């Protein structure tokens, strides 16, 4: 029998995040504390759930248009104008997707020809590289540096650009580092993209979760909207991960091709979720603010606690992750995470799950209660002290 598998698909490594999820599941131990999942610990606000329930009671279980409910696209347009000062036509420049992940996939498939290069700053979300490969693109990995607070600089971008560069993925606020880009960073990057004729895919799923300056989109920089695919969604800001709903905004020429792929592969995003999302955008600003305040409290606690342990941990200003360094302990990220889970029953994600340059770091989510975080960091501190003693570091 001939090989039934596609070589391109086989060549893609499985997600490094899943390894530790699977180990925790197999352990089936109630004493394990997992800090690995990038999922809010809040319930979806009741008024949003209630709208989903109401849509079912009214029998609204039909397909929507391929691009999504008109009311939802209108509310996305209103939201972007209200929160980001950007104007998108709900009829021709906005579509609703099955989470932000689908938008990444179809966005790349809509614009890439075989051999086109995609610059992917890492550490970053695990989907960008495999989605580029599956779209016949060539990933060009750009390693972000801790000394730059994991921000992308103009100089780094210019060094990665070649005549084959077509797309830059902009993963900020960043998962896993919590890094953000400032207005001056975005303006410098935009200048390079316009000079070199590069499209930008900006993943802004954590745009509502920033703890210093308000998030700014590169699409708002003059001259950039027409060369930007903006991706966002409801999972993180509104605690709606299981509702599987995202959206993409792009110039009509790009968006109509994305809708074509979506039409054949998906048809439409879940109808119940779309009705719930209308209410989230109309009435959810206060919910987001309350969750953000809670995350900020946890963020400050974790940064302080890791520094108190003597581990280097730059201060993140976005998302809900910290990215402490364990380089001084002389262990790989995978070794540390494996031994920590085995000895102290705390699950974290090795930095290498987000790119090779994540070696020597751990991703720790603070989408958990302060009580859980305190218990987990007590165990981590005990483990770190033990390693230091074994290696003669203290």
C-alpha cells in the first residue's frame, strides 16, 4: 500500500503545549495544580450566556450568512470604532470565524503563493508556523530578545526581510511572553512594511488585556489598514473560549477570498455563539474591565514572587502570562517542567513550546485564582531551592 499520509502534514510537530496537558490528564491527581492553560477561569458573564440560551429558546438554530450575522458584524464595526478609532465596513471588510485560529489559517491561505515567506516573531502562539506551512508558505523565524522585552524592533525586522517576504505576523500582546508594542514600535514597523510592500497579519486576541498603555493596532497607523489582516475574538476578553468565535477584518479584496475558503470548509460560525457575542460587544465593557483588574492583581503577584525567588522575570504588560527565566538553574525548560510536575505536582509549559528561542523560560498563566497561584508558587519556590542546593548554587 502506498503511503496514505501527506509528507507536509507529517513534517509538522504536534503542539508542545499538549504534552503537559496530556500528562496531567493521565495522572488524574486532584493535588496537581495546572498553570498551563491559556483559558480564563471566569465563567462567561451571565447576560452573555442568557442571550445564547434565549437564541436557542427562540429556535435560532439555522445557518447564518457565510460572513456571519449582520448584527454581529455591525457590532464589531462599532466596537472597533469605539475602542480603537478604526473604521471597517461591516458589509465588505468584516467576517466572523470559528475562533481566531480559523482566521489565522484562512488569512494565510488567502494571500500566500508557494514559496512566499512569512516572518514569524517567536516566542509566539503555536499555530502561526504550521498554518504557514499548510498554506505553502515558508516560515522565517525571527527570535525576539529578552533584553528588548521581547518586542519586535525595526532593525530585527529589516534583517529578516528578503525579496520573497510577503507577510509579517504581529503577535502582540504576546502569548507566551506578555510583551506589548508601543506606538513608536508600531510606527517603525509600519514604515518598514510600507517601504518593503509587506502585508501584516496582526493577532490582537489579547488587545483588551493590557496593563499599562491602552492597546493600539498597527491597522490604525496611516497607510496600514489596506495592507493588514486584523484578527481578534471573544475567547480571552469575554471568557468565551468554548463558544469558538473570532473575527477577521481586512481589505475587501483579501476578505472575499477568506470568505470563499470559510464557505467551503466551515460554512458559518456557530449561530448561538454569534447571538451571544452581539450582547458581549454591546454590554460587556464592564465585564472586561473587572476581569482585567483581577488579572492585573495576579500579574503583579507573580512578577513579585518570581523575583523574590531570585528568578529573572521581566514585567509583562499584556495577555495573562509571565515568562520567567530558569537559565541560571542549568536545566532545559522541558527538564524543569517535567521534574516540577513529577516532584511538586505543578504543571507549567516549557518556553520551547513557542519556539526554540523559548529555551530557558517557562510560560505560566495567571488565568487562575490568587489562592491557586499562591499554592503553586510556594511549590515552585521549594523546587527551585532544592535544585540550587543540588547544583551548589547556594
